[in-house]
C-alpha cells in the first residue's frame, strides 16, 4: 500500500471531523476524491478490491452522519464496483476514477442550474436573510449581486461562527451585509422588528433532504424557518437533489460539548446539536437541478432522475 495515499485518506477523515473541511458540498467532494485516490493503492483483485474500497468508504462516511451528498456519492462509487465484471486492480481503479468524476460532474451541473434559477428570485432592493455558510447559497447571492442591488442579513452561527465566512466572502464583492446574533434572527425576521428591517426572503442551504421534503440544516434553521412562515416571508432552500437521504433515516449529529463551553462545570450536561429540521410546510421551494420544486414533489422527481437514491 502506498503510505502517501493512506495518509491522505486519514487526513481527509480528520479534516472532516474537525470541520477543517465544512459544508455539505465541500465534504462530499473531498470524500469522493479521497476514496478514488485511495483506490489507486489497492492491489487486490475482484472481491478483495471491493472489500478494501468499502472499508475506506465506511471510514469516510462515519465522519458526518448528516451528509447524504457524501454518503450517496460513496455508495455510488461502491455500487459501480459491485456491478462491474472487471477483476484486475487497474480496471477497478479506472472504474472508481470514472465514477468519481461522473458524480462530481453531477454536482457541478446541478450547481449551475441552481445558481441560474436562484439568482432570478432576488429582486432589486430586496433584504435577504441567510444562515450559516452555504457555498451554494453564497453563489446564488453573488450571481444576483452582479445584476442588481440588494442587502444581505446573516447570522453569526454559533458555536463555530461559520456566518463570518459568509459575511467576509460577500463583503469582498461589495455586497452589503448586516450580521445579527443567532438568538436575534427570529425577531429580526418577524414583523415586530420594524418596517425598515422587513425581510423580503430567506435563502439558506441544506445538509440533507428527507423523502417528505423536510430539510436538515445548521442548528438555528428551524427557528428562522418558523419565523419566516409566521411572517409570510418566502423561504427558499438551495440544494442539489443528490442530498436526499436514500434510507430516509436522517440522524441529527451531536457535536462535542466543548464547542459550547470548554471549561464547563463537571456536573453540567450539554446538548450540542449540529443540525435541526425544517418541516416541509415552512418551505416555499427547493431550488435544485429540477427547478424550483415544492418539497412534497421532490421525491417523485428524484425517483425519476436518480432512481438509485430511493431505497424504499
């Protein structure tokens, strides 16, 4: 085994766990590349090759339980190996590389459609609210900014402050950004914060999609969605349909307690939810590669275009 590739796999695993690689799309891309690269080290033939690849895929998958875009991609690669009649390592490595490239291409193609569709929703003079750091939502905002003036309001996104990434990236392009504390988000979105702060829309990303059209995203998303729904403000999700959880058994990740309070009292219990769930009824539309889709209709479209994603 090539130690360099083995170390690269382990580094990717560590970086995902420690959030040095963060965001569903970035995590998926790096995990897919890591598995394809690791495959170049496997010297066994046939079933032995597949077993080694499956072990590497499982090691990558357990780093983040709420990232179907990664899980689906890893499963896509392993499935291609299982369906192949090829036996020699070089042949199986080539299949792994091609399938990885195909999956990454699907993500890229989906992103371009989402950006084109999403930016048209943002009108001149809008106040747009966003949460955490979604690379895709950010790209939609920047594409709209090239065409028209509007303002962005965003959260700091505790405990790891990913909202700062969004703010910095948007400000670099001259887009006006106002940040609020996470605990102020629902009040800001509500009508009670005043007409001068009235939001025109909320646009956020997604880490996972259920078969029912519910969306799992960074903790705090539920409160934001509830406030938008109560205030009759449209809430859009930017997400490729490849984030639909194949098993429809989404687990909400609990992260280390120390992220909230490193030197907490020993008797204090802490729940550090990494994600929460936005019920489908709160969502105006999911901006995906199939267009702007009502949450309840997404599964039908996924079953047609990505039948391998629906297991039930």
